[in-house]
């Protein structure tokens, strides 16, 4: 059952980039960001109502705000990058996130990196380079593709703050309370500049509406499914399953938008998939040193 839940959350995440691309044909990337949070919160409230669970929304912890601001940066730059580039390029967020999380482990949580963890980071960086390069002439690489790589790197930096906040908050509150609190404040914060940022990029179609609703559903529900599945499988199996979303994303991008998937993209994806699997091995785990107060 745990594997099925993890596979379900993995498939949901793999559709994000093509759904963002479909929505970008009607509205701008900022509006997509707002609606992902707003609709996601609606689905979270529906989940709470159907499951008859009590929920507590909090704002007092600084980590709620770190997580909310990080997730806003994550979605803003991810949606912008997908809107102006290829949908499959969203996979660059994953290896950058792995690198940032390793740095957080070392410099914030005061954990000691191992040889395998540094090897994993090197493989991830190599994969990013191959995908960003994509066999292009150097001039063309620096003209646009390097810019997109930086956009997705900033997105991953925001995501890393969200994941770190989850690591801290999960010790103090339930997964539903935590996600609902973070995403609710995300939707509130992104509402403020919405009137000046909203822009039509094309005609509103049924496809775009469906894409936005599905994005909200994935935002609201996928993390709960993932948390439930993670309780029943080993972390290594979870890492392999979740990181396989990269391959699904590439396939969906080719299938639905006929995007050019070159050998460089495939090899780069394999490199950072191997890197993330290596990082999940027990011998690659960072060891605890003196841990600072996270309250």
C-alpha cells in the first residue's frame, strides 16, 4: 500500500510542468502561482472536512513563514521558467534541491558530509550541466539556457527552505496542520500583488481551467499522500520512486507537447537520478554533530 501511495504522489508531481505549461497559454505565471495555492487550500479544507479531523492553523512559528516564503519563491520561479521554456526543464529543480539540502544539512543542522554525499552532489551538478548545455553552441547557451538554469536554481533554493521548515515543524505539529498553515499563508501573501500582476496570455480555455484545478489538487493533496506512503516503506525505496518523477516528466513533455528530448537531456537525467539514489544510501547519510536549536 505504501508503494502505491508513493507512486501515486510521484505521478501527480510528474504532471506539474505540463499542467503549468497548459495553464500558461491563458494566464501569466504569477496568477498560476496564486491559483496553485488558493485552489490547493480549498482541497486541503475539503480533505479535513471529509476526514472529520480537527485542524489548527498557526502563524506564530517563524518556520511557518520561512516555509511559506520559500514555497512562494519555489512556485513563482518554477512557473515562470516553465512558461518561457520547455516543460521538461522543470526537472532541473530536483538536482539543485538535492545540492541545497546537502548544504543545509552541513551548515545549518551541523551534520557531517560523507564521501558518497559529495559524490552524489557532483553527479547532480554534472546532470544539470548536461541538460543545460543540451549540445548547444556556447554563445546560445549563455544567451538563454543559462538564464533558465538560474531561474530553476532559485526555484530550488525556495523549495529547500520549505523542506527545511517541514523538517523542523513536523516535530511539533501534524502534517495536515503544517501544510494547511503554510499553503494558507502562501495564498494570502500572493493575493496582495495579484491585481497588479494578473495578465491574460491568451483565451481562457477548458484545458487551462482543468490544468489550474489539477495543479491546485496536486498542491493540496499530494504531500499528504506522500507522508502516508512514507510511513510504510524504506527511505531508499521512497527516494527511488519519488525521483523517478523526472523520467515521467520527460515522457509527458514529449507525449503532450512534442518537446525535443535529446541524448544530453536523457544522460543528464540519468546522472542526477543516480546521484540522488547514491545520496539515499545508508553509507551516504550525513552524521549528526552538535545540532543547534531550531525553535
